[in-house]
C-alpha cells in the first residue's frame, strides 16, 4: 500500500513539474545587498550592526542560510526610498540589480567587522543615542540574510525609534521546506545570542536594551534569556523590554520557560492575533498545543497567567494589513510600528516575512517533514505561482525537493515490501 501511494505521488509530481514550468523562474534577483551610490533627494538611511552565526560567502548574498563555525559581524547602511514613493510597513525590493534608491531598498555600504571593531562601533554609536538605548531584532523562520536586513531597516525607519540598532540573524535557509533545519538552528544560535546580550548588558555605556523577536525567532530569544537567567540568577537588569511578535512557541513551553527567567524580569509584551494562519498550522504540526502568539488573552488560563506575570498583551486580531497570513502584522502596520517607536522613545512599556501568497498556502497545508503534505500544498499553490512572483521564486525548488523525496520514499518502501534473497 505504501509503495502504491508513493507511485501515485509520482503522477502528482509530474503534473506539478508542468505547472512549475508555466510559473517560470522569474522572481527577486540575487545581489539585492550589493552596495549602490545614493544621491537621490529624500531618501533615508539606517545604519546598523549585524551579529550572526550564518556562514559567510563571497557571493552576492553575503551570508548563506548555513551555520557558521563562529560569530561574524558587519556594519550595513540601508537606503530607504522617499516616503512619498512607499507605504509605511512595506519593503520595496529591487526588480533588477542594481536597485534604484528612488524606488527600492538598497544598501550603500557593507563592511565586515572583527569582534573588536564591532565593539568599537557599538560604543561610539550608543554614546550618541538618546537614553543610550539599543534595540536588538531577532527575525523569524524562512528568512534569508537580505530579508532580515531590509525588514529591520524598515522597522527602524517606520517606527522613528532613535536607538542603536543591532540585528541578530541566525541560520535560516529561507525556504519553507527547511522548517526542520530552521528549528534546529534556533538551538544552534542560542549561545551566540546570549553572549551578545550579555556583552551589551554589561557595557557601562549602555542605558537600556530592548529586544524585538518575531515568529520562530522567539524560540532563540526565550532560550537565550532562560540560559542567561540560570547563569546569573535573573535576566541582566539593563534588558528592560522584551517584545514577542507572533511567537511560534508552544504555550506550555512558554509557561515553563517564563517561570525560569528569575525576578525581577524585563517588561514583556506579547503581540497576538487569533487569525494568524501560520501559527494555526504550527499548532497542528506540533501536536495541537496552541502557540502563544495565537491565543485569546481574554480566555483562561491565559488571562490569569498574563496578569499574574505582568505580561502586556497587544491583541492585533482586528487589525487589517496586506499580509494574507496575518503573521507579520507587527511590522506591516504603521500604527503598531510607530507605537513601538513611541514607547521606546518615552522609556515606557507597551500597554511578524516577505513570503509569497502561494508559499503561505504551502505552509498552511504541510508538515515540513511530510512528503504527502508538501504535495498537497504545492498543488494548491501552483495557480498562485503563475501570478505571484514571491511564490515563483521558490516554487521550482520545492517541486525538485518533493521529487527527490518521492523517489526516496518509493525506493525505501520497495526495499521493505520486496523479499530479499536468503530471507
């Protein structure tokens, strides 16, 4: 029976190959981070430091989704088009390389830093920042390096937050079918994030630190903070605000981790949305336990637990953005991003990725480890791939991966059901 199912999937795979050819291979061009001159009036500049455990490459992508042997550091200047040519919350990607600063997000400078140079950059920048505030951003699942850079630049610009921006980017392959790899990469990256936060929190030049994490990046963040608390008896006191946007974290696991963070704790803010379709899928994949980013904070036991732990919850369920999965509302909504910036500027507590529509449908119908689920998702996504460039970008790769999985499944099953000589 298993062999028959695998053979049937071959027919599905052949049909999808035709659809992939129809979809074509057009998409976002490589090299979006190649620096270009910017003399366009009205553009804005975001200067940030990057700390990463991704693997460095000499190619145009700068860092891959593979895991590096040691942390790397970089300084990046991102140019953002004039506000008159873009909507707040949007990242406008170049349609061709080089990008046009008048209409596209581009970089104007990329500079590798040693650890000592990164420390020097940080100390110089934090000293001229009001309140000596730093903001660390930890991105989510399915994010390439350029995705993380441009999204953080958008958040900094649209929030108006006058902070020292530090991007922590962990190894994500930027592919829906690499969900398992990305999840394991959160464990791989935990120690590096803890070391970064510890250095910043012990720097005498720092006034306070805020952390903004999205989706699976909340796993990295919570594990790093838990480890810090176990090591020091509490989270280091200069870490004042922790903002968890659409956290893809098991609600039971969240409860356990939170009790291990020690006291006193930073101000925790959780952005939730009950219509977050990505987290609805994650809930099914991980055994039906609700993800903390999708719970209803007015219902028990969450209401009591949030109140008892002094966790501020921002319910974005009724907020409407252009994100069809409702997973990135925190960044796509000008109101939310500006609210984050205003609260950081005032030193007060608070009271989601550039994925194609069709790729969202893949994620909504698949357990990343399931060949059958992937086949179903690709069939649903195929019509969208024809019209949506973000889906086309990865669709062919998904199909090739599925073909390999089907072949391997069929071969393995045949070995099981076919008696071997001498047995």
